[in-house]
């Protein structure tokens, strides 16, 4: 993940609105800004604060647990004003990861998945463009089970059920008392592709339709009739937080996952999803197309 100091006009996330991951990232941005303003290298800062260069770097990247007393010492090394130092110590005290629902799965999850779950869990809005499959947050279990793994990248048989259970558990964020806003743009190919057979697809599309009728979920279809778009060649997710400076773009590919936090990347992907939403069918017309696709899957089977 790319670090960046907080610029003018970018305020910290209020503590009562941010989760531990957002707090650590905000703390990292602000510590980096203080160090750069002081003119100290990471090694020199660590020497003055009594910590290693690796610790300074880790804190600035928002990685791992944070010790508030070390943050206090770093702020003193940077000659930060008392109010700034106290604010960052408070961030540090409140940045300890809380007991999260995915703890039972943590030992089997790669770092990228744990970060993805944390971002998803803390997001106030999620914008998703998908060109391949129904997004994980909207999948039924039979549909998820029917997605074919790439040869050589299959999960161990013993882990498959746990990963599927994890995927289904993730969906509970959409049923919270205060759920995130979830905006989805699907390529029409997603609802046309036969995954798991007609019954599985019909059930999946019916589920998609029900979800799309919830007030915080907006599903739009980018139809074949609209033509091709360079902006719609790949899937991506934009995770939004109460502080736009902490928004993250997530892109997943066969060779790995990419998290982008640079302002330009956030702006470009936010502009892209807004453009695709304008080009896509409105929610009502999208719902009609989903119904038609569901019926076609069953008709072709019969």
C-alpha cells in the first residue's frame, strides 16, 4: 500500500466513525507527514525515539499493531505540537484490532485477504464494477460453489468449505442496522453466463433481484447494446470511508491483488464507476433485464 502524508483539507476520520484499520492508516499518514516536515530520515527518527527504522516504516505504512508510547516518542522526536502529539497517541491507543468475525479463519488467510476483509468491514460505501461473476457479497452458496478454480490454484479440499462459509459470512455487512451503501455495475455477460446450471443461475438472479430492491443496494447492468468501453475491461472495487482521504481501490487478478491509495488513482476509479453508472441501465430497467435473463436460463434448459 502506498503511503502519503495528509494534505491540507484532509482531516482525520473521527474516532467514533473509524475502525482500527482506518485509524492505523490515518496515524501512518500523519506520522509520515511529521517526519518529512522535520527533515529526519526513518533511521534518524528511530534513533531519536528509541525504535528501529523498521518500526518507523511499519507505523507509516499502517501495518500491524501500534504501541502508543512509541508514537509519543516519535512525535517528540519530530517536535510535534502537544495537541498533535496527544491526538496521535489517542489514535494509537484506539488502533488495536478488535475481535473481528473472521478471527477463526485468520490462520488460513493471506495478508491481502485479511486487509480486504478489514476494509470491507469498515467501509461506509462500496462501489463495485464486475465483468466476470456476481460479486461475492451478492452470491448464493450454490453459485459460489460452481465457480471453477484455475488449474494449479485450487484450494486444498479441506479448506474449501471454510472459504465458502467465509464468503457467505461477509455478506452480513449488508444486513447491519447501518449497512454500507453498495453500488454495483455488472456487465450483462455476468447475468448471461451459465454458472452451475439453469436452476443455480435462476436462483442466483432471483437473489440478486431481491438484494437490489433493498434501499442501500443499487444494481445496474451495462448492457451488450451499449457497446464496448475501455473503462469496463476489468473489475474493481472502490471502498469508501467517512474520510475520502482513506478511500482504497482494490483490483484482483490471477497473479495477485492490488490496493491503490494514491489520490490520482482514487479519483480516476471514482470517475470511472460514475461514468459506467451513467452508461448502464437504470435500476428498474436493470431489474427487468435480470428477470428476463433468469427466465431465459430456465427456458433454454427446458
